[in-house]
C-alpha cells in the first residue's frame, strides 16, 4: 500500500543496480538492468522535474488498465504528465491521430502503451503495433518471465528467464503478394545487421544481469538461409563474449516450445526472431500465471515504449472491471526506472509486491474474485 510504503524500501532479494547510462527493468524484488542502446539516448520532455509521457491506452481492457496506472501514479505523486491518444485497431486508421501520437512519442522519447487490436481480414488495416515498432525502430523487445510471490497455483516454481525478441523484421515484415490467383508468397526478412544488434543486446543483457546462458531459438534445419543466417550471426557474436563466461546454446523452435513447458529452469536468456518470440512469450506467460503479470519494454536507439509483455487485447472482459492491471503497472514501473525516478518506482513496486504476496485481493485470472478497482485500491 502506497500510504504505508517506505520511500527507502530495499529489494526483498539481492538486486543489480545498473550504472547511470543503463536502463533499469524490474520490480523491487527483481531489478534488472537493460543495456544502453548503441546511440546516446537523449532525454525527452522534462520541465521543472515534470516528465511528459505519451500514453496510448489501447483496445479491449487497455483503458481500464491505463486508468489503474494513472490512479496509482497520482496517489504516489509521480511527477508525470500524460499526453493521451485513443488510437484503436477496431476502426480504420485515423491518419491525423496516428501522426499526432507518433509526433508525441518522438518528442517525449518515452511512451506507455496498451495493446492495439489487429484485424485478421485481408481488407483490414495493417498492425498499428508493428507500424509503431518499425517506424520508431524500437528493435529490442524484452520480457521477463518469472514466478511472482503470489499464492496462485503454477505448474513450475523458480522460473526466471528473459525473452529478447527482434521487433522489426522476420515474419512480421508484412511483405506479401499474390503472383497468381490462389498462391500467396509471404517474405521473411532476416538481415545480418539487425540480427547482430539484437544478439549483442541479448549478451549485454546477460552480462549486466549476471545471467549465465544465452539460447538462440531458430528453425535453421528447414529455413537454412534465413534462420541459418540468424543462428550463424548469433554464434559469431557469442564468440566475442567468450571471455565473459556467458554460455551460448541454440535450440530449434518446436523443441524449445516443449522444453519451455517441461523444464523452463534450463533457460536464462532467450534471443529470437519476431514470430518465435511472440509464441514463446505466450507459452512463458502460461507457465507463471498468465498474461496479466508479464510486463514488457521495447527499446531502440532513440525511443522506449513500455507495454505488457504478452500482447493480448482482452476484448472478452472489456468493461467488466475484471482485468488485472499488473502487467501494465509493472511496465510503468520499469518506465519510471528508465526515467531515473527510482524512489517512486521502488515505492509503487513495494506496494504492488505486498498485495501480490498477501494474495488477499486478486483478480479472476489469478484465482481471485476481486475487481480491477479493488486491486488498484489495495495497491494504493
């Protein structure tokens, strides 16, 4: 609870504090350092200690979760002002609103975002989520799949691994065409340059967080050129980190899916392409309690966008006051650490961890019967 949480609260277990240039990613219980981007990351819009942040609530349960975050931040007196844009994937692209939102992110450098719906119909527009990641070149998606100290049942204990996913190419390149009726060609794009930078990011992440192994996930036995390039570049990058003692391994994606379910403790840091990361992050979420407790962050050289680590709209529970705001709230806590607002991040994280540890006020996805509002009030 925020009103009882000490501003000087310490981590409940040993934690890493990154040097000033690094971006922090984690809760009080698990503070994790993100490697700095290759280029200098300039500060966004800050006046008198007040940070202006772009907020895109998203579709489905997005507005309910965003409201919970804003309510908690207000109670904690977090020095943030929001520029809110109600983009939606359920309607045709509003070019004007989309441009305003993108201009806001480029001005502020940092955004908090819910998930935007993507239609499956051929006539539907392309994914706004993918457009945003490509346009901003926020290439490194980072999610921590970890057991939380709650009392809900999980199949495995002591799960703690990171999934680092290349955000801007692969199967999500969106290059499809019909050469003749009844035939569709979909291009998967893999480049040495982008594979090298995501591999370096993964190894830097492991190095800064005392993680011992990086596993590249691929399907190079079938896609010998595309995934073969991804695997070979990861191997080359791994050689440059040999002196650091970080082990390198690789695994075919179908086997990785089985191993993730049967023995998740063998994984430490996973690095993979876009589609594989999407699938594995959802499998990982199921292992620890669901998408409602998996936060995420996307980093590029100039911008950072924080969003839930499992990209579910939650349309089926929209407006029912049953959504679990933990994923977006934890993403927002990571955002505070990125902004250097460590005291506020620690205060809110300690309050959140107390509610989760006691497990007296939980939403239905975690076996409870409380509402989003109840959970939010409990954290406050």
